[in-house]
């Protein structure tokens, strides 16, 4: 005989489910409001986040100078100037090789297009020149019809570049102030908050800062190792633009998974255009080997404590960030996910019961 449902337990379960659903809905609404407010304040939030990321890289030399007796303002100014000089020098080292190799790469692209055209004209495609010319004319007409949209895109691109310049300038100023006054921020924040918040918020902020700094510095070191090894392989294979490709590899290391794929694709494409299929396959092999070394050797050694995030979480975070905010979202996805994990772990610590006391030794009684 089948058991009948208990009416009291059923009502209790429904009430519990309704209460939990309502509370979860309120939490989601609050989270949506926070995200909306951050979106409205993005012109301030984005420079702030970039400034924090830069500060995690430049704080160690600033701390070294301050421990040697330099005034905070002078140490922050010196490190900021050195950072600008390094950034300008890196940009110059990239721009000069790209400009010198531009003509050779253009010829390689033209030659590659011609080879592709000859291959398409043969079996099994058998596409003749008339069909190619017709497709080219159709594409040209479509571009002409879309002239207005192209102009709008160009204006949007100029606006984006201007916004990027403003963001970079604000981030540099914020980095200077963080380097100068950073150690005084948490004590000041604790004095502004009431009750338990005066303890919890500075504690969470300090953990977030340590996690962010660990992430940025470890990714920078891993990216440097990748850039040196891949750059060495490109140099041995005599692929052009070795220095710009190495720098691209280094920068792409800050976007896990997606960045490595993008940098590798660009390197293989340039090797294919300039050196041919054989060298392109060799470059691909070098990149695969280096990425395997990174995933199985470098990161476990450098990130000994890690971020506490599973590889699947990292992949999903990068995918979600890219779908929401493009390159910016992909860049910030992993550190944001790591910071959320820090906050969650702190909440669990505060909400968990203390471990039970070990039983007293009966023999000692």
C-alpha cells in the first residue's frame, strides 16, 4: 500500500520553498540594482579598476622605496614616471618593427591571396576569374551601400579611442594616489563605518587586494615566460615581427584561455603569410608546447596558492565577461570572479559554526 502525503509536512515544505524563493528573488533584484548602478557609473568604475590593476604591479617597487626612507609622494611620483617611460619605450619598440615590416607583410598577403585564387580556380572548386570578379563587384557595391553605417562606425571608433585615452589618464592619476596614500585607506575606511562593518569591510578589502595582487603579478610572470619562449621560437624560425608578437603574447596572458588562443592565431597567421605553411605549422607546435608547459608547470609553480577557481569556472567567467562587455569583460572576468570567491569565503567563515572542541582525554581525569 502506497504511503500518503502528510498534509502538515507538505504545507511546511511549500512555505519553506516560497520563503526561500522570495529571499532569493530579493537577492537577485539587489544584485541587478548594483550591476545597473555600476553600469551607470562605468566612466568612473572602469578607470578605478584599471588604476587598481596597475597599482598591484607598481606597488612592490613603491614599497621598496618607501622602506628605504623615501617620502610617499616622492616614491609614488618616481614609480609613476618610470612606469610611463617603460610603457612609452615598449610602444616604440612595437611601432618601429611593425612599420619596417609593413611592406613585406603586405606583399605576403597579396601573394597569399594570389595562391588562394589559383587554388580556387583548380579542382574541385573550379571557380573562374569571372565568378571571382562578380563576387568582388558585389562586395564593392554592398560596401558602397553601407557607407553611412561605415561612417557611423568610424565616428564610434574615434569616440572609443578618445574614451580610452581619458580612461588611461584617469587610471594613471588614480594609480599615483593609490601608491601615495594606499596604506592609509583601510584605517580611514574602518573609522567611517559603524559597528561590525568597521571590521568586516576592511578585512574583506584587504583579502581582495591580496588576491588581486597575487593574480596580476602571477599572470605577468607567466605571460613573460610565455612571451620569451614563444618569441625565441619565432626568432629561430625567422618569423617577422618577433618583438610585437612577444608583447602581444605577454598582454594576452592577462585574459586566460581566450588571450592565448588569440595571440597564437595572430602568430600562426603572420607565419603563414610571410614564411609559408611549414613554418606556420612549426609555430603552431611551439605555441601548443609552451601553452602545455604553462598550464602544467608554470602556473602550478608560480600560483602555488592559486585563486581557488576551477578551470571550468575560469572558462565560463571569461565567456560571460566577453559576451557582456567584449574585450573589457574578458580582461576583468577572472579577477572579478576571484574577488567574488573571496567575499563568499569570508561570508562562509562568518556564518559557519566554530569547530567542535576535541573530547577531553579520559585518562587525564
